[in-house]
C-alpha cells in the first residue's frame, strides 16, 4: 500500500491530468487505462485515489469489473478547484 504522501501525490496527479486532458470540460473524460499509462501508478493505487476523489465530489468514475476505473471525469467542483489552483499559481 502506498504511503500517505504517495496517495496525496497520486490524487493531485490524477486531478491535474484530468484537467489538462479535458481543458476543464465536464463533458470530456479520460480512461483509467490512459491514466495508468501516463502516471505510471499501480491499478489499485489509481482505484484508491479515484475512490477518494469521488468521495470529495471532485470527479465521477464509471467503474469496470475488478474496481478498475473505466472513464473518469471532473465534476463542476473539481473544475473549480483546478481553476482556483491555476489562478493562484499563475
């Protein structure tokens, strides 16, 4: 199991990858397979991070068998959070 620091880093990487890939569009998403490849994290770590982010209301996930994220999209709240971070960091 990943450390707390790793889990936080995974969640942030997922949010950033989603925001960059979708350009903040709620109608667009990214596949779990693409995130696994891009972020080079284990499937169980991706599933755990996605479950956390769903609980926070930042993303929605269509799940495949075996707790595998099939399609992941940002919610309105997730987009607002990423836009806020983008404004803060210029």
